[in-house]
């Protein structure tokens, strides 16, 4: 078990963590004694630190085109500012107030909270929109919460976002790709629509750079427009309500942070006073593993660990599981929430007094040369570590247990994280900008410039798919159709090809399955059972056709959760697949695509997949003993992932959906193909050499 210490015994017993970044405030349900109702909620609202800034915020929004709000954790800015704007009349005359979030879970949760505070039904006066889910009513909704990505897509129909009077970009410091693109586009829109007000919620360290980015004139006093509106951004700092947080480090580096995190939770439960625990791990698989270990401990009624209520928190969580996390901890219990970095800034959990910080998070890193996007468990930055520690000081003095040494924190931990724009595949970003009429992408006003190699690679991919022409403009009609579909352009191209080949019914199902993380339940120690069940659905052609078999079985079972449980299939994922497929059907009909079935002709289905993924072809090495393939495009050594139905089957030629790097480069979602189809699908990309096709 890890030994913790407080560095420097001469220091006072607690030190205040300066938590610079903003979060979303949630209250747990009040105890039964309190009169829960509108008056009570109103009192809670007035107790929030942001309340005393209400007049100042409304004044700045009235007279400045851009207001940057530095909102510390727990200030209540996300839930309150949209309400202040509505109360001040910014939603009158059919106008809308928008508030964007980087994550879908935060969008749903904040919208629910604001609707509750306003005493309205979610989806009416207060609504939200995330990809494939729209809970708003035209002409009724006044405050709309949405992801940055959804607002970007709305620009395709309404480039100047004319229905919005104020747009609040929350958690801008997270620097997701969509946030960076959105800020650049909003800056352009403001030049054409000076009456549009922007509120950017950011961390202190980012506020000055955000201000410089939105400053339209040199520093020669406050420039104003004809209506007296100040074009110079204004910065307002809103305090939080933090308590001192005691920081503890491990004496020696830990070899297994998952086990160490579990041990630390048990130690806290044994030695510390009441208060909930928030544990930061890196991803769903790790979280599920930790939850399982702790639940087994807690299920022993004779042990003192029976008081633990263990809950996971990650973005794919169902609404009922979300509600459990935000509800009040039952008397005599200690809630332990095991989370990804989603609880770092996007969500705030009341009742947390102890934080266990593994020091890691999962991040995407894209290599444009090898075209591999790695999901890497990487060390967090000092800014993130401060954020995590600050979660412990929400309701009273708290403690943060860091599973790394103080020496590492001081000397080696990076100060800031790398913006997502500089470490991601930019194919989807480029097509979105092209669809919005931004032709000179390299000259676009970026908050942080993307790497030129990633930009060139994205343009190459889009050109090879026939989405961009030789002048790097969207092709008609396929380029514009692909841009309309909110999926990876390769998947969108596959859908359009299915229209010509007459298998759109099947391909839309495949596209819907590919849009969820996994339809299979990963159960520790039960791989044999899962593998046996997979064989019931397995298709010799590969994973995509197997997905069709699972979907068919789910529908035949009457969408039964019991059927899913028996077959190791994730019920919530399947429900999401059904919803997504319905949305896609509506969208493609609007694009003029006719829904047709090929009646089980798997060759046609595979040819449609190939139309989008021909550049992902791989050939089995002739004398390979270990199932090694080489990609046709750049001779990269790759292997079929063990979760694939083609693992150990090793067909001579395959096409994969994505490459993920762990100990090897693994191909995920693989189908077997005939190599002659490659020349048929992409004659501009392949030529026939003897004995095999190869790239020009």
C-alpha cells in the first residue's frame, strides 16, 4: 500500500490549492428536513459567489462585444449566467442564448440542473442538443446547451448563427479541437454581426491570451462601433468558494497506479472522517476494473468496507447512472466516484472531501506520417493536478492524495497540456471548415496553429476520397453530402457509396455501431465466455458483418436487456445504436439517399465499406507465423486485434476501420476483401503491379 506524506514538515498542516479553472456546479439533493422547492432553490442560487457579480456581468455584456469570465470552481457561472441573460431580456423576440460545453455528459447535466432551477421541463424553455439527440422546441426554447461540435454543424445551415443573441463558450481552457475552431469562427462572425455577444469562460492563465485573440484593434483606448459597443474584450474574475486542501504525495513512485488508487480509497475509508471520495483514472476499462474490486470489498456485509457506495463516471454513461452520481449520499454510506478527467473541470460533484489523483489521463496523439492515432495514457499537467486537488475543497477542508512524488510534481510535470488541435487527426476539422466556405485553411485565425504535416495529410485523405477537387474545394454532390453527415468522412463516404451499390440499410447499421465505443461488455476474467458468445454471431467476412448479426438478434429479441446480458452485449450501447441509426436514416433521406437492402449480399456490403476505407488495406506477410500484416499505403507492421472475429483466422487481405497502438499496432473492426476490389474502388490510388497491387 502506498505511503503518503505531507512534504516539508515545517509547513503548516494545510495549504490552500489555488484552483484556477472553472467547473459546473451541482448541488446534491437537500436533506428531507429542508423545504425543497422554488424558494429554497432561489436561496441556493443567491448564495453562489457569481450572484454578487450579476449586475457587473450584465453591464459588461451590454457594452462589450466579448466578455472573458475567469470563473473559479464552484462559482456557479455555468448554471447562473445563462439565467441572468434570460432574465435581462436577451432571449426575447425569438432570440436564443447558447452555452457550449466540450463534453456531452456536461451538456445534459447542466441543462437538467438549469431547467430544475427555473421550474421548467427539460426540452422546453431550457433544452440541449448533442450529436444525434435534440431536446429543444423551436420558438419555445430560450436557453440552449450544446457541445462545441454541434454549434459548428449549425453554422452549415446558418453561417452567421443569426438566431443567437449571446453565445457562451464554457470551459474554453480545455482547448478541444471544436473549441479552438469555434473561437476562430465566432471571431469572424462577430465582424459581420457586431451585435452578437460572446462570453468566453476560461482559466486565469488563458484569459490574457483569449483577450489578445479577440482584440480587433491596437491598444489605443477602447474602440467602439457606431452604437457605442466596445469592441475591446473585457475580463472579469469571479471567485469560487474553495476550502483549504491538504496535499499528500507518495514517498516512492508507484508501479501500479490502479491498485494503488484502490488501496488509497480503502485507507481513506478506514482512517478518515466522513466525506465522499473522487478517484481520477484514465478510461472506462480501468474504471470498471477498479469499481469491480471495490464493489467486491463493499459487498462483504461483515467488513467495515460495506459502507462504500462505488460508482463509475465516464462519458458513455447512461442517464440513470448519471443521476446516481449527482444524488445525495445515503446516510451511513461513503460515495466513491471513479472518474476520467471529465470530473476535472466539466462536472463538479458536491460532497467530495477526498481526491485520489493517479497523475494520468488518456489523450489522443496523432502521427500524420504513419497515420496512426494513439490513445495514450499520458502524465497530466500541473494545471490539471491543481484542478483535481481543488475538487476536494468544495464543501469543507479536504485532502488530495497524489500517486506521484513531490519531486516529480515540482521538477518534471509539464505546466500546461498540449491543445488537442496540435495532437489530432484533422480530417473532420478540414472538411467542416471547407463546408463553411473557409478555403484558405492555413490562413485561418487559429488560437494555436495545427502542425502543417497533419493539415497536408488531411487534405490528401479528402482528395483521395473524392471529397475535395484539385483546387481543394468540396466536390459536388459527394463532397457536400459527406460534409452534411456528422461522422468521420471515411464512414460518410461509405454511406454514400452504399446508395449506389444498393445496401444503404446495412451500411447505416454498421455506421451506427462504429459510432459507439463498443457493443460488447468487457468483463474481467470472463474472456472465454465472451469469445464463445461472439462465435454465435461471428461472420467469416469479419467484424462489420458480425455487427449486423448482433443488431438483427437485438431487434428479434424485442430489444431485450436480458438478451443483451446473456450475450455479453452492452444494452445501453445497443439502444444508442438504434437511436443513432434512426437519426442517420432521417439525415440521408434528406440528402436524397434511398434506403435499400442488399438482402444479405456480403460482397456488396464489403465493397461499400471499401469505398470509404480503401486506404486502410493490409496484406498478410507471406511466411508470417504471428499474423503480421503490412499496410499497403506505407508498409506499416500491423496485427488484427484480439477482440476481432478474424483474430487467428488471418485472411490474406483485409481492410480495417482504425489502428490503435499499444504494445503493437492493432487493426480494429476488420473485414476480409478481394485485392482486385481495391483497383475497382480507387483506380486513382492503386495500380496493378505483378504480383500484387501497390501504391503509385
